[in-house]
């Protein structure tokens, strides 16, 4: 009997390995190998063609003196500072509204989720048209109320704001779904007990909802920050590389794309990607350390 169980356990383990083998192979090739290869390339002068030579820390030294990199880093931090708090606050309010028993709630939830399933290319091109300073609907509306609309995508002073608006609009649906799931996991008995004690809605939120939702909120903050450190697609789709607005909206990943795939400085681009990885790693570790001060687990 014991021998039969052992044989059966081996067959089950083999079957499980066969099922996960394609996934493990994909991760090994496209994540682990690519990551290690990128580290090696960052120490070379690799271009798109020709042999690459080892140049040591030259790419990293060049990066430390690159003003465009520092400007891109500042822009990226601005995206995080602007977008993440707005997404969290708005998503919290919308999720709490969608958690109520109101007529047609399924329709509202679907509408909130629509931006997530819309192709980024379509989103970027539509918003690019809306932000057009000559015939875009946004400036047309502002003109109706007597306001001169700016050159949203060609003015470096406002281009980052324009991209941030689109990023918030396209990202808020995911945050709402996650927070809504967290809200529905809170036992109703907590609110019933608080109601008996005479607590108002604000007290219920501060003493029940937010503490019990803090693990979900923390996870959302971490993932949103990591995501906005890698913002690229909306900038690429909405702003022309030759536009003066690019200077005010360029992120680190956008600069990486320009260096590695436009100027073909693969080694320098690899170094930039590695530095970005270290920045994200350090900030994530700091967040993990700070979670003990405001995240409450049941």
C-alpha cells in the first residue's frame, strides 16, 4: 500500500511538473536569462550591429552625468506623486459607492472597468485628439467658458499633466476592482456593532474600513508605484519624439527606448534599465519596512 502511494505521488508530481514546465521555461528565458544578459550588456559598448567590447563602468559613469536622465527621473517621480494618490483616493470613493446596494450597480461597475479592457493604442490616440490645441474637444470646451486652452502636448510645462490625466483615467478601474474586492471581504457585523455604539460614517471609515482595507491598499500602492516607474506607452502614443512637450513628459523608460532603440546605444540603455531596477527595488524595500506603521492585519 505504501509503495502504491509513493508511486502515485511520483506520477502526480510528474504531471504537475509537465503542466508548469512551459511557464518555468518562459520565465527562465524571458525573465531570468534576459535580466542576467542585460547586466552583461550594460558593461559593453553594444550597438545594434557589430561586435561589443567590454568597457567596464563607463556606461554607468556616463549615466551619472546625464542631465536628460535626471530630468527623466524627476518626471517619473512627478507621475508617481501626482497619479498614485489621486488614483487611490478616487478609487476608494468609487469602490465605496459601488459597494452600496443601488439600482443598476452592475452597469456602473462595467463602465468603470471599460478603460482597462480598451487597447492602449486606441486610448492614446483618442486622448491625443482630445488634447489637440487647435481642434481638440477639451480646448473647445474651455473656449466656450472663456478660457484659453494650453498646447497640452507641445508645451513642456503642461504635457506631463496631460499624460497624467490619461494615466489616471486608464488606471483607476483596476484600483476600483481591487478595493471593491477588499471592501466586500469586510464582515458586516463590524459595522452593525459600530452602529449600535452610535458611530457615524466617518468614524466607521476611520476605525473599521480603512484599517481592515489597509493590506489591500498597501498592495495597491506598491504595484501602482512600480507601474508608474515604468510608464511608457501613453507618452509614446500621445507625444511626438521631436515635440518640445517631450522634455516635460519624458519618463526613464521613454529615455531608455530612445537610447536603446532609436540611437541604438544598447549598452547605455541596459545600464539605464539596471539603475531603474535598483531604484524600484530600494523604494519597494522601504515601503515594506514602513508597512508595519500603518498596515493592520486581522
